[in-house]
């Protein structure tokens, strides 16, 4: 029997992290020919992660330009994928989540009559504009996809309500947990940049903020960081600042020189995992950290009004604090002051995975396309 030809397509920092364990699981299976295609939507960050995870792509579209609109990203991926698919002739294409790379690659595969599998399928905020463009990207990708790998039962419910056939969905857990746990266990993780300036006897708060919808509120969020730094517990805020012109100038204007605040350049994934290991809790508007940090018992305060990860709210690993200064400060102060409140969040069970999502995806594909035994679904 010929090997099952599975092409994985990714190109940004988040989807590379989350697809890396899928690539490794595909590479390890003797019945599968694994084909990696990267778009390089994020060139340097992609290359750093490919080195970290030891992945060698067969195809590289190299689409990134210094200034690139969503339309340009989408059209370059769509046109770049056509000859790749015609040459490789995969049996199935796997894309991830909510990136423009994923939506365009899924559409390109559809045009070539190749079925698509959607990893991290079914996340929804039910507001097509929030987050933008991610919410619409994942809806469109889900409409194109033939197979849906949902991270949680709730994600599966979203898909079923959208009339996806139950036999086309499996709950796998989230592959980001696979990647995070493997990386956190490595003995060679480097210390985060300027870590020597931090006092290990003081609480450490890891901060990230970059979402487009938060750009109008960035100054208020920065003022919240200034106020948190003045808390009697003497916390330290470690913030790898996104280079966006709507983020970096405001952060430096408000926070440069503030005692207890350390603003650093963007850090790579290995540094971020090590920073999570060292911190007390996380303040973020990122999606991935909402799932990753609870793996290590780190509470997450989410600086957004909506999250497509409500399972974390229900489990108690996350708290929505929005972008209002007073709400952010109050939530951080509660974790600094109230040991019981901190423990409730730190000890809550992570609903997003057990580190075996990638092997479930591979087993399900073989069962569906080669007639093997289907894997058991993940149950939080």
C-alpha cells in the first residue's frame, strides 16, 4: 500500500509552534509521507522555530515583504500554493487555526480537489470582527475543511451547530500543549533576555499585549502596568514588547524607567517558555498563552473583553479583565494579595490538552483514510 501523503502548511509564529508536534508525529509514522510547506508569513520568527523544532520544509513560499496587508498575504499564499499542490499531489492538507496562511492554503487545496484537515477547529467568539481577522479566518477555514480536529468538547459543539457532520470531527486536545510540554522539559532552554536584572525573591508577572483591537487602549493598559508595579508586594513586570507602531512607542513612553518594569525586545519561543516557567502569573491578550501557562500552574489574566477559549474561564485557569486600567490593576492585586485566590487559579485543571493531541490527529487520519482503528477522543 502506498504511503498516505500528508502536507502540513504553516507560516506564522503561532501556527508553527502548534504544528511542529504534528509534523513530528507524521514524520515518525511508517505509513505516512510527511510533506512540509511553509509560507513564511513571518520570516524570521518562522526560521527560528524551524531550527528549534528541527523541521526542514520541502517547500518554502517565502511570501513575506517588509510591509504586507492581509490581502497581499492571502493572494501570495493562494497563488504560491497552486504549483506546490500540483507537484506534491498530497492526499490531505493540514492547516492550523486562524491565520491568513491557513485560510488561503485551505482554499488553494480546495481548488485542487485536495481535502483539508483543520487543526484547532471550532474556536469561536461569535463576533466576526473580534479578533480581527482571526475570527473570520477560522470560520472560513472551517467551511472549506473536510476534517476537523477540535481542541475541546465546546469547540466540537460549535462545529456541530454549524452543521459539520459528527463523523468529520474528533476532539484531540490542543497541539500547543504538546509543543509546550516537550519544550518546557528541555534542559537547554536559555534564560530570557536581561533575566539577570530580575530579583528572584520578588513576584514576576509576564506581560504580552499586541492585539489589533487593543491598539486604541494601549496607553490605558500601560498605565495599568505602571500602577501594578507600585503594588506593595513589589512585583516585577517582564514585557517582551511587540514592535508594532501602535504598541512599542506607547509602552516605552509610559513605562521606560519605571521601577519594577523591564521592557525587552520580542523574544523567541524557547525564551517565552522559560519566562512562563519563572513567572508567578501572566497578563496577556495572546491566545496561545491562555492555554500554555496553565500547563505549569500559572494563572492567566486576559486583557480582552472576549475570548475564544471559554473553557479556561469555566475551569478557573483564566480571568477576563478587559483593557480598562482599574479592572486590570484590581485583578493583578488580587493575585498578589490573596493566596487563596491565586491557588484556586494555579491548581485548576487545564482543559486544553494532555500532550497527546498530535498522535490523535495522525491516528484519526489513518483510520479515516486507510481504514485503521479510530483513536479515543480527548476528555478534559
